[in-house]
C-alpha cells in the first residue's frame, strides 16, 4: 500500500463491516484516526490533516458509515454505536496498523469514546472534541429527551422518528445546513434569550429558529457546496440513523455502566457550545470518568464546530497532546 507524503492527500476505500469505508489520509508516523460528527464528513478535518502530517503523524479522516462515500446499510439497526466501533477497528487493520489514537468531534466524540472503552487493545489514546464523555447510565435516553423542553420538542427526539427530519431537510439541504452551521457557531448563533435552535415548536420545524443571511466565518460558499453536495447525493437517513439507535446503544453497553476510560485522553470544548454547558457535570466528573486525562480546554468565544471555527488553536492543542502520548513509551 503506498504511503502518503506530508503534502499528499490520498483518498481510499477500505473494506469494513459496513461494506466499505471511505477515508482520506495524509502523512506518515503514528496513526491518528479522525471521526466526524453530524452533519459533516471527513472534510470537517481538512485543517487538521496537513497540520498533523507536518507534525509527524499519519492522519486519517473517515466518512462514518452512512455518510459520503462510505457504505450506507439500509437497516436502521446497522447504525448502532458498536457497529461503528468495528468500522474503526477495520480501518486500522486495513491500513496495516495494530493500534491507533482516535479523535472525534460531536457524534464522532461518542464513537471515539466507545471505541476506546470497548477496544482498548486497538485504541491506545482518545481525544474528544465538543461532546464530553459521560459513561452509560441512568434511564433510557429517549425517556430523558422526551422530558426536555416542556411544550417544545428536543431536537434529538425530533430526529428519532424515521422520515420526519428528512422531510424538513432534503427539499433544501444547502439552506438547512447553512442555517444549522450558523446556529451553532459563535459568531452567528442566535442572541441570548432568542428561541433555542435545539428545540422545535409544536407543529414547527427546526429550521424556523436558524439564523439567515450570513455564513459563519469558518464556512465559505465552496465549503458549503461540498457539504451540501454530499448530502444531496446520499440523502440524510444514514446520518440521522445514528440518533435512532441511542436506546439500542444504551442496551448494548449495559456491561459498561459507569465505566471509566483509562487511556490517555484529551478534551477540547467551545465556551459557547451547548454541548459543554449542558454537560458541565460530565466535565467536572473527569477525574473519575477519564482518569488518564492529560489535557482539557474550553476555548472562549467558540461554538460547536470547534476544529473548523478555531483550527489553529485545536491543531496546537492536539499536537501538544499527541506529542505527550507518543513520547511516553509507558503509555503505548
């Protein structure tokens, strides 16, 4: 298998339990697997791939099952998180490696965390962006989400009904994505006190609360065209099926109730991201839940799309952490 240089960006399709996983890699050295969230693709790591390659790492960004050029199984149950973990394992093996450092953003952070939790033999360190690690526990997720928002509906509940969110998004994928990206970016999100875009009014749509008229600073028309083109081609169901398996994940991970992740870890959150403010208790619990935590950061005036909003800061933090992980032979 040809190895990329620090300047080459190579696209590959490799076999995985989903069928095939599309990945983009750059650089040589210790393998760093980058896992995106919703609604994104490998392209959300476009700023990290060259930076990690230049720092001496083999950076590999995947299209998660259901996205981009990766396979999209038809069965909704094919998108449970343990299936996605096995895709990650298959990518590592297909690249001729025995282990990797896994880094994820948004849903990718959950996938990365569970990868490290259930396959510590493969994933020797884990980095989490935007979404903190919270061990499995408590009531079924669907029961928790149903109680949020009062008369309004939490977006996760809205996404869980097959076909419902698709009917809102797919007639205007580009406009919906532009609105969501703006709604969760620090420089374009709704002002304090405005209706929260994480909730849906009775009889309304999520996009009713999205800002309009201006893209966030990190997203230009070319970037938006690329994201929109991928989802216009694939549809949204594969991506949304991740939300439709949260109760199944809760059942599948019963043996890991309350379990910590012991490998060396990293967390980076946005100071203006609801994922970090709502889950502040999870961050406070890191001495127990992430006993191997080496580095934790909240970036001021940063929203949800952290590695795209603040790429230079994220790259610096990532590389500093990776240097610590890979230079400490006792952690290998």
